[in-house]
């Protein structure tokens, strides 16, 4: 690594369904929030890494061309990364590496979607599948997540309702997050069990909402970061991986691609025992059962032990490794920003600036992203200390 | 800091429609062949970056179902949704951190499946530009008209650029249009959108391209002589054409200056042998001469008339024939990189140009009205 890299500013828009702004205007709000947070202006930014998920959601090709002016990138270096649900993570990782290369001092990563522009995000998600071999039976993301959940429950003998416990944990956490969309007082297991079945074994309570949101992160090289602020989240390691297609013997409930990403990121950050060493994690729980599956991929526990880790209370706010203090993707999902929110929330925790959702004394955190057709993963590690 | 070098490349055959292959077959052919060229196995690759466009592919997250053919299964991977030259830029900066040794970079597109007009009109915002029906030809025509009127140029002037590039392309076995044209033929070809005519516009092209990038330690021992990346610059201009002076390519100028800074270039003509640029319409090449600093504003035509940028000239531009001879959208910028790599390593063939400095300039563009530009300097 040529230069140490710190996060010096974070911008977030509230996750909700909104009709008061266009796509560029929403990006502008996200960028403005990051500029204000870091006390910087567009002239301080050397390059922009722009994230945005499939064009099919909003019907605009090359949205980065349209939105560049709105975020202050006119006549500046800007390029777009697009990796589906992981895009926010991929853009953050992109900005991190541009700074780490030693060629850029300050880089903004910004990512989002305005999902309410489409009649259904599931149309854009079904076109992920190959037009000849697969699209005929594609039914959006919930159908795939249901197969994944059923496999997980059956293989390890967990009850179909254990996922709802993730939902209860995260939805109660979301009450402390001003940027979350779903904030339901007195959310409990009984209520979650009574929600309608959407795609067996997934109930409505297992589902994420549809949000419009943008998230932005400003990365700076060591000396520059220390000039800008004294509350820095140091980026200690990152990885983005591809687990490949739906080959016949692939086990969707055993994310070996995530394990690879985690191992790479842990190695780069010098982490040996993630459950013990990490203070907080934000994972991409678009569907409740996935959180337990990601525990395993992230090596918080052995394969098959995710449900037991949840039941032990270790991932509750007062547990050994709180997971999703923000409420996670279950409480806010714009897809384009969701994976960056995970990284931004993880960074805020080690800056000690996470407000009511702060894990006391957090010094080492992880942000995860998931996307594609269950095969992309991004992992980033942040610390209060430089190494 | 370690240097980063290109140690292998592959270009598919470029033609208007690759009728008998689907997208994944193109990717597979490209990846297998580039590994062969560099004499590496897929196990030597520890990072894959691709460039493609969902709108052209007709597939959301279009790298998701390409992993098998791309060789990215259980590897670190990312996708840039822009020209392949942007993916190269991203891969280059990542490689500089020293976390990887060999990176495979693939750009692919089958615009014959989607139609370039659809692709471009979808790039227009839904409120102002899209209802006007703007697409590639009409937007470039507006810009050409502005450029001609600002600097007193004629349609014949632009035709001479097409003649020059088609002449170079006639010697290049790797390109699509390999037949020379005359000024008269260009002038007699039908209008696509006045003042732009068919023979001064890039053709529709299906194709894919790939390179392998390596850190210095690996590149030095590679089978092929490496070509080093000296620096990059890129920039994006204002989106709305009404907010810009369309007779200039400001982002091209900004990108060039950044690339020259990073590569330590003071005087392009003195320090670099030749350039490969993305001129999807003939007049763009003259405009780019001005942005890249080869001449003053409005004087691009002089370089053409004086033969300076001819394949046998003092500073050849587009010895490959440029995008006027083959224009696989998303891939074109990476084709410029590969054509320059072949020139610098003496493997270009009949269109090989003489060199004594061992440096090349590569330019790529994306977006309507050449909104985004990228410049890179390569050296042997």
C-alpha cells in the first residue's frame, strides 16, 4: 500500500420514497451532506467514483453523465462502477484504492438509486438472468432468497421462524437511526410471525423495503486526512469477489465467495479472529435469513452455526459483536446506496459518531455488501487506529 | 513504487454483426486467447476487471452471468460501466497498491443486439434531452456544425480526416473497414444528420478486447516485452450541451493535462511518437488535436492538410485507422490501447509506424458530445 487512507466525511440522505427530487438532485443531497460533514467543497476533491445499480431500475443509461454536475464533478475525473447490489461497496473500494495508489489525495465515492422511479425493482432484478437460459423462470430477488433460506433452514435444522428474530433485532435497532426507512415501534416476534407469507419460507417481515437514497464517503490520504479532521476512520483492508454462476452443485447457503472476500480483507487488515477482534459489523441483510448466512461467510462462526450465533445474543446491540446497529438493509434498501451505507455506518462507528446507534468504544468495524445473482461480495474493514 | 505493464493483449475480429456468437462466447474467446498470448493460465490471474454496459447487453448487472467465461470465478473482481480504457485506468491504480500481481481486463459489447441509437437516447435525461430524440448522430451533428462555424471549416475538411484514417485502416488487418475512400466518396455518401455523412462516421461494430496487466516483477519476466503505463488523466464535462461551448472539448484538455503531469510529458510532439484517439466522427479528431495540445484551437485542420498526423507523418494519429474503421462501443478505447501496445512492441504489421521515443498517447471518450475523456501515456 503506497499511502494510508482515511475516511474523513460521510454523506447520507434519509431512506424513503420521495417525489420531491430528481435522480441528480438526490445525488446532490448526498454529496452536499458529505461536503458539509468533511468541511470540504468540490474544489478539494481530486476524483469521483460514481456508483449506480442497473439502468433498468430508472430507465437512464450512463446516469453518471447526467448526475456529474450535481455532485460538483464538472471538468473533474469521474468514472462509474456498477456491480449490482454491491455497487456502493465497490465504489467505496474504488475510491479507497485510488487514494491508496498514491496518485490522488482526496476522492469521493458516491452511490445510490431512486427505486421508486420504477414500477417494480423486481423487473430490473429479473433481467439479471441470462435471456436464453434462466430468465423464463426468474421471479425477482425474493424467489432466489427464498431458495437460499429454505436450503439453509433444512440443511442445518433451523426453524423457519429464526429469520424473523433477525428482523426483530434489526428493526428495533433501526429506531435509533435517523436515516432508516422502516421504524416500527414495539416490533416483536409475534407481530413478525403474523405478517403474510411472500415466498415460502420468507414472510413480509423477512423483506427489505424499497427506498430512494444516496450515500457518499470521502477518502483522503494520511497527511491530508489528518489536516481535515481528528475523527478519522482508517480503511485497513478491502476485497470484492465473484462466486460465479448457478452451477448445479453450488450451495447458495454456503457463501464461499464471501469467505474468500473476508479472508482477503482480514489478512490485509491483520485480523485473525473476527468475532473477538471486531467491535461492530454492518452486513447486507436484504432478506432476514441472509444475516445468519453472512455470519458464516464472514467467519464469525463455523458453517451452519449462524443461527446459533444469533440465538446466543452475540450480535445484539449489547452482545460480543453487534451486527447492524443501523437496522441494516432490512430497514432501508435503495440497492445502489445500501452497500455503501454498510461501509459508511461501519466508518461512523469507529469515528465514534454513530449517534444513538453507537456501539460504545468501537475501534474496529466491518462493512459488507452483497449483490449480483447471489454471487458478488464486498468487505471493508475500518479502524480508529491506523493499523 | 512498482511500475505496471501490459504483457499480453487480444482483439476479436471486428465486424458489424457477430451473428453466430453470443456475448459470452465473445468473452470466452477473448479471455482464452489473451491468456495464450501472455502464456499464462487462469490460475496466474488474481484480479479481474471488466467493462461492459447493461443497456447494450440487455442484461442487468451484466458481469453477473459472465463469470464462467471471464474466468472470474472465486477471484477478486469488479466492473467499470464505461469504456474499457476506464477499466484499464481503474485496474492500473489498484495494481499500484501492490496487492495483486496479474490482472485480467476484458471489455465486450455487441451493440448490434441493442442498436446504438437506443443506447444513446437512453443516456439522455428523461425530461429535456430525451424528448428531443437526440442520439449519437444528431448530437454529434450539432457539435460538428458549431465547430465548423466557429473556426470556418467546411465539410470537405472533415472528409480529409476520414480519408486519412481509412487509408491507415486499409493496412490494418485487425480492423473492420479496410477499404480506402476519397474525399469525393465521403462527400457523396448519404447524410446521417447534416453535416455528418456516412463515410465520416464510425461503423457499428461487435467485438471484445482484453489485456493482462502485471506488476514490474512479473512483467519483466513475461513472455512478451511489456509496455509500461506512465500515467492517466480523465475528466467529465458539463452534461447539458447548452451549458458548454460545443466547439471545444474541455474535458479532453483537462484529461490530457493530468496525464502529462502524471507521465512527466512537457512537449507532446517532441516526446511521444504517435497517438491513437477515439474519433467516432471525423471532425472529432481535429477537435482532439486542439484539446491534446498538438496545435492551437481551430488549427486542427492544418495538421491534416500538412500531413503531420498521417501514418507516414511526423506525428501519426490513428495509424490503426481509428474508430472510423471499427467502433465497438465500450471496447474502442481499449482497442486504442492495444493498437498502441502492438505498435510499441513492433507487432503492428503493415501499419507499423517508425518510432524513436518509445512513447504513445492513447485517448478514449464516452458520453454524448464527447462529455467524458481519458488520456494515457504508454512507453516501452
